C-alpha cells in the first residue's frame, strides 16, 4: 500500500510529519534489546532455575505493549502531551504513595506495586510526566508573570524527590534533579538562581551521603575500593577486557554470568563481552544520534513548551544512558539504573517507550501557526485576568 500526502487519515498525517529517522533509531534499539536479551537470558535464567529463554520471552512479551505505547504517544498533539504528562505525574505519585503502604520490597527498597498480577515501578512512568509538567510551568513563566510558576515547579520537584528518597532511590533522585536543573537553565532564569540550585543539589548529595548508609557505602567503595565489596565492578571491567574488540559471541560469555545484575543494571558489560567494544561504540553512537535528533527538533520549535519538554525528555534519555554506561566502566558509583531499551524490565521498557513516543509526538513537523496555548482573558482595563491557565 502506497501512502499519498493528499490522504488526510490520522495515520498518513502522522507518517508524513513524524521524524522517521528518530523513530527508526528508537525501533532499532528496541530490536537490539531483544537480541541482547536472547544472549543474556540463559545465564540469568539458570540462577533462578528457569528455562534458558525465560527472560528473553518475557522481554519480547513486554516489547508488544511498549511498541504500541511508542506509536500511540507519537500521534498526540502537544496539548494532549501536556495533559498526558499531568496524568502520568499524578498517577505515578499516587502509586508511589500506595507502594509505601502495600508495595513490594526488593533489596531494601520499596519501589514496586502489583497491578493486574504485574509488578510495576511507578517512578519510571512519573519521570516523563514530571518533565512535561515542569516544561509547561517554565514555558508559562514568560507569559504569565502573575502566576507563581517557579514556586510551583520547585514544589513539584520537592514532592517527586521526596517520594524517590523515601523508597529509597537516590540514583533516580539525582537524575530528575539533574534534568530539572537543565530545564531551569534552558528556561533562561538568572545565573544567580542557577548557582543557588547547584548549591542546593550539592547540599542534598552531601546530606544523602551522611544520612543514608547505603549511599555512603557505594560512594566509599567507588572512591576507596578496598573499603568494601567491589565484585560487580571488577567483574564488569573484566567483561570489557575479555570481550576485546569483537566479543566472544552471543551466549558465550564466561565472566558476566557471575554478575548478579547482568541482565539489568550491568547489561552493557554483557554486551561488551559477547559482542565486543566495536558494537558498544556503535550503541553509543546510536544513543547519541537519538539525543542529537531530539535536540535538533527542539531547537527548531518556536513554542516554549515544545522546546523545553522535548529537550527535557532527551536529557532524561541521554543522562540515564550515560549514567548506566559510566557505572559499567567504573566511572560512577553503582546506582541501580537501567540502560534504556536494553536492560530487562517491563516497567523500564514500557515507560521509556512511552517517554520516547511523547518526544516523537512533540518533534513532529507542524506548521507554525502560533503558540498552542490559549490566550489569556483580559479585563476591561486591559489587565490580565487573575483566572488560572488551562492545561
């Protein structure tokens, strides 16, 4: 079937306006994730006494709804993206609070809830909503001086960060604070405020180090390896050395089967041993291309919300990728953060597909017919009405 530009169906309009290079790169990484899962599954399944392809089958099963979320979200109008962001954030916060009451505890953290028989990590979905909501608030700050948008954005950050710290999940907390800071900078706030934000972030890190023993332990082991168990880090580095340039071959790893989190947090080390450094460099370039393509689309938009939201989603994707890879090569302390689309996990895969779908929706080519926001009603004297603005 051949699509024509004169056809005004929803699918045709989407196909001719979506960034097909960006879409293709995301789909390619998802397919690579299935290949990597096939290679990593046997060793991981053996540890829990399951069949060799247990994790591969589940990963492929998760890819079906993930692909549907990706395509569906990419068809949304910016107005609907804003509303979806609000729903994701409020829903995610609600489920995170529910997890504190009746959630699942794993390795001392309470981050998961059971819905429909499936284990879900709400914070993975709340991140995209948090970024979209923050971008909308920062975008409105230049239009509605009478609205306390900065104060609300700070409150939203504080609420989300507090929920993450209570789980506890310091790695995700650092990630969302970093993205929030990036949006704060892109929104054009004073350098004084940016300096204060950096000091506040540094103070929060120091406080976490002194008040949370597991954070102190991870940092100390990173700075002083002799102070504790560094088995995962040493095994991951050995995997890079063992794999060489071209790898040992899919499923032929001899080092990474000893990694406790080989199919999740340390999947990049598995890739290095079984597929080689050349393939790792290809993945780095593919991730970088996605981030560049997203920022390119953001820079071409005249709408402040689209520009900030798309930039924020790309920062989330890029920083999470960078942090995971840096942990695998011992450039950062272990954080328990997945590699987008490659690490095993239904919540991570589905939430990241939804995130990139929303980014694709914002990056679609549209005629610049003015801002997508409704005009602000004014009083008879010409002053802006005090009524709130609509999402």
